[in-house]
C-alpha cells in the first residue's frame, strides 16, 4: 500500500511590513497539486484577495462563491475576470486575523484548465468557492493582491502535494 498525499513546503512569506501584494515565483512542477494557506491580517473591515497566475491579467478567470453567517446565505458568480477572486471578508474589525486555504489541482498539467477550491473563515462567516483559470499553461508563479493592505504579520505558505 502506498503512503497518502504528502505536503512539501515550497515557500513561506511572513510580512514584516504592510503590502498590497504577495508573489510566489519559480514554482517547481514536481508535485501534483498546490495548497496555499493564507493567515491574513487586513487594514480594513471589507476586503477580498485576487489571485493571478503567471502574470496573466486577461479575462481568463471565473469564480463561484457560497457564503453564510448563520442567519443568511448568498451565492455569487463572476465570469471573465482579470484575476481570480479568493472570497471576501466582511463585517469583522480591522486587524482581525482571517484564514484562507486554496487547493489548486493539476497545476503543472499542460493539457487542462486549472481549477482551485477555496475555503475561509473569520469567526463571523464561512465561505467556499471554486475558481477556474482558462489556460493550459503550467502554473509557475502566482500573485495575491488586495484592495487595501495585508498587514505586518500576515503569513502565506505554499505547499506542493505529491501523489494527490
């Protein structure tokens, strides 16, 4: 019997000062999937993270999101966007920690579009979503941007999964 999937750390970035973007470059194609874990502190009470691959800012991204806070639920879809949308953060307080986990399947495959599943929670709401990058190129870099700033202490860790 073979061992289960193995998470292999590729890179971690911990911000020493505020930044509006974080980039992972030179992503090796040695794994089957990627997992990105973002432990973020925002400078605002309403924020969202955009995720782009390989510098592509064309209208090649689509996202579907489901969210709920215990008393209401919402579903939203965005098509033909210039970046992928990694869910929103609403209603908290500035400087409140927030966690996002993104699982990107078959990122190094050069015959299929890339799909990512995202989930997050802030203690006030839960969200899940699926994003599609309509490009068959292997993902070699990714950039996360935010309309405000990621505050110092925010941590972003990228893992490769072998045998996913």
